[in-house]
């Protein structure tokens, strides 16, 4: 039973680390750069009040 739990712990560690790496690679992919830059400008668009 202890061996099964240890194997399951290792599996989840590898699985979650793989998901993390996939998300980072997707976020840094050059094709996504323009999209993320556009999303980053959203808070500054359309607000004409300037601090009111």
C-alpha cells in the first residue's frame, strides 16, 4: 500500500509540473505575443474620465 501511495504522489507531481510547463510555453510562444499585448492594454482603453 505504501508503494502505491508513493507512486501516486510521484505521478501527481510529474502531472502538475507538466501542466505548469505547458502553460508557460503557451504563454511565451511568439505567436501569442500580439494577443497578450492587446489584452494588456485593455485597462487603459476607453476611459476618458482621467481620475474623476
